[in-house]
C-alpha cells in the first residue's frame, strides 16, 4: 500500500518539473521531498524518475504510477470532503406540476441542494391532483402546483389567469363542436375547462388527451385543437382566444405549496419564497 504523503510529493515533483518548486508548493524542504521520492521508489521496487542536474524524466514505471497516484489522491480528497459534511439531515421529496418543471424551477432546486448539502432533495413531476394523492399516501413531502377549485389548506404563492390557447393563424369553425386538447384525469385545468363549457352550453369534442404540456401546446399550435393553459405558459405560435369566439371565461389558477406535517418547516418556507421569486412574484 502506497503512502499518500509520498504520492503527493511524487505528483508535485512531476507537475512542478523539479524538487525545488515542489518543495515550495508543499511547504517542505527539498531534502524532505527527495527523501519521499526515495521511499516511494523503495515501496514500488522500481525506479520512477531519471534525475539529471537540469531535469527529471519519468521512467515507464513512473508514468504508470503517476496515473494511479493522481486517482488515489483525488479519491482520498473526495472521501475527506464527504465525511466532513456530517450525517444526513433527512430528505425532502418534492412534487412539481408538469407546467412548472422548467429551467427556472430546476435552478431553484439546484440552489437548495447546494445550500443544504445534508438534505437530500428529489423531484417528481406530474399532474397536481395525482401529486397531492401521492403526498396523502406518504410518497411526497411537498407539492407545488396549480389549482382552480380546492379547499385543501396550502400556501398560495401566486395567481395567474387560465385561458384558452389556440394557433395564432387559425380560428374556430362556427357551428362546429370545439376541438379540445386536455391533460388526462384527474387534472384541475381539465375539470375547470369542462365545467365552464358545460355551464355555458358550448358544444365540444375532446380531440386529444396528452400527459405532456408540450403535447397540448403542439396540438394548439397546429390548429388541431384549443387547450386551457395558464397565460404565462403561452409560447410562440399560440394566442389567447378571445371571448368573442364563444368560449367561456376560465377561472384563475392558484399556484400553491402543500406540505405534510413534520417536513423541515424553515427549509420548505424558504423554498416557497425562492420559487415565487423565480417566477417573478413577490413574497
């Protein structure tokens, strides 16, 4: 087994191109570094360096050991860092609504993973209603998502209008059932849209069911269907369909955070603030 002190001196000599600079880097005397190299060669039973008055050159055995030495030192440092982190302080399992799973949200999660290295953060993306059911079953600690009508206690982070989105070049066909693209059940946007259509007596047909928000947007961009979407999720090629087209007004969406009792309260509260700020809302 090689002594890491000797390996460190060996790597320093090679990197610095000599014993003098290596000794200065390691804050040792030149004779101490030379002694380390002699001891390492004894442990290896091989000559590792060819020394001249002006330079040093690695032997074939030295070149082979150099790669191992760097790997051993790197693993040694990594083990030290991991042990210094101390014991884990638990885990926070976060459920995110599909329309919130974007770069801004992932940046927030990454920042918290770095801020609280002793807490393990994991994220599950899905439909808000399904995520809340998973939380009730003990599979999640926190859920962040949108709701239109729900009496469940939760911290409201912000509100946005839910709108009908369609292709910016297309229009609805007068007298024909409105083609709708929806997320599968259970979904708060689906429920709100269908309830509004039924209340207004608007004839419709479900043209597409897709579990991905990008799939719904694609259908709307192509003019295949219209879809309920929060206004800030409108992308290029989509427009808000005017009420003049005959579609009913949709309710606002509350984006809220729901937590289970016992979750790290201060961390979760701070996470809620960071999410709201990341999406441009005051806390």
